């Protein structure tokens, strides 16, 4: 057996070029949100192909900003897929609205199951999440569903920056789309987010909401109620440096995924990936009969696996909502069976083989 290795779940991909970009901001003696932030925002909007966009302090606040711009508030109900990171649902709670959880398509496809959505008189929007670096398998159908029923569509594309099909980038199917640039995302600003829209009026509302109810800083006249969701030029400089390496990042992540597939094909099942969209693995997700004991055996070998997202309907903080377990067979199976393997740039061939062998041995 190979000598025991210590392999964490994730390490950020930052190097001297990122450090130099931040240093240039220090040299300019302006570290709050300024011209570098404008450049970063415009670079992102152009790449994504949206008409408008605003930066936010993090991905959760990007979601909250989107919801507030849509007028979501107390008394409203927002449909949320049951398998997602909790920020998706927490942003709904922040507005005073109620998240209504809906099961996913299958344990290998965490897209929302349209057939299970019940639209009530208080339902105002559907919020979907593109997870693990691939697009929702049914985003076109979700968009049509919302149009036909007069519902807003919010796309949580926190894990889908760079993921696009022939027609458009993830985050641009709905009325608003949000992105995260947290430390483990495809490109990072440490913390940071973005909201995009093709609706000029929604964009205008977000401009006021994110900057204390005014268009530009330096004025003490505030036409509307707003908050501080700004991003510093230090973070934007890091984001621009990261964006310049997007092709390198994408190629490295793809090679890691391919390597895992070569080692594990026939031993485990893999996450369903849309073949007509690009795929930038946020994590390599595999499925076994019972993930928990397998992960414990892997941990004993110095590896840090991670479960997939805990179903929203089972979260203790949402215990006040009453759900029957029979409503969520696929989300429950996804959590029971899913394992996220280490997927960070710098993971070498020997480490990937070690993780794969440990997983096979654990099975």
C-alpha cells in the first residue's frame, strides 16, 4: 500500500500573479470599490453575455439582492430545489419570504423536478441552482414553466461560472442570475458575487439597493433605501487576475475529472453532466450504495472526502416547515449515496490515483 498521504478537500488556486495584481491596487492608494471594480464587472458581464450586472460582497448577498430587486418579501413563497447549498434558501429567508422545497430529478441529477412543483396563490418565483459545475438538465423547461405561469426565475449559478451551452451562459435563462467568487469557486475573489440581468429596470433597482440607495458614492442624498453590498478593488484585482487564467483553470479541472473517470469507471456512478453544455467540475461527485462508511474509511487514509448537500427539508433550521419524507426520495438518495472527491488545481496524478484506490478499497 502507498505511503499515507494527506489530501484535503480543497485548496485555492492562487499564485504570484494574483499577489502582484493586488499589490498594484495598493500602489494606487485606492482600495475601496473603484475603477478596478468597474473593469472586473464589465469583464464578467461581457463574458457571460448579459446586458447588465452588479457586483456584490458575496454569493449569498447576490441572491438576496436579486430577490429584493424582484420585490420579493413577507408573504411570498419561493420554490427552491431540495438539494442545494443552504445559501439558496437562506437568501429567501432574509427577505421574509418562505422557501418551498421541491425534490430533484434523480439522485444523479440534482436539477429541480418540475413535475413536483405546486404553484399556490403566494408563489412568486422559482429559484434553481446549477450544481457542481454542470447546467441544470432542464433549465429550458424551467424557464418555459415560469413564463407560462407568470413566475420570476432566479438562477443560482454560484458553481457554474464558465458553464455555457450553444445559446447562452448559465445565469442568463432567468430574470436574474447570480454567481459566487468564494475561495473554492472556479475563479475567486476570496468572497464576492455578481448578479446579472437583461432587464434594465431590475438593474436600476439593484444599483440603488447595493450602494446605500444612491447611484454613486460620495453623495449624501439617498433617493431610496439601500445597503452596502460593494466589492473592494483589492478583491476585483484578484478576480481579474483569476479571470486571465480561466482557460488554464478549466483545462486543469477537466484533466482531474478525466483522471478520476479512468481510475473509477465501473466502480462507482458519476454525476449526470449535460453533454451540450461546457462542464467545469466544481467537485468530482460520485455515488455509491452508502456514502458515510466509505467516507470514514477514506478519512482513515488521510483523505478529506465530503458529502453532497444535506437536503433542505431536513435542515434543523427549517424544522418549522412540515414535510413528509416521501416527498423527497431523490434528494434523500443523493445525500445518502453522494461523495465529493478532492478536485483542486495542483492535485497530481499520484494523489488522484491514491484517492481512487482508497475509494475502491473502501467499497
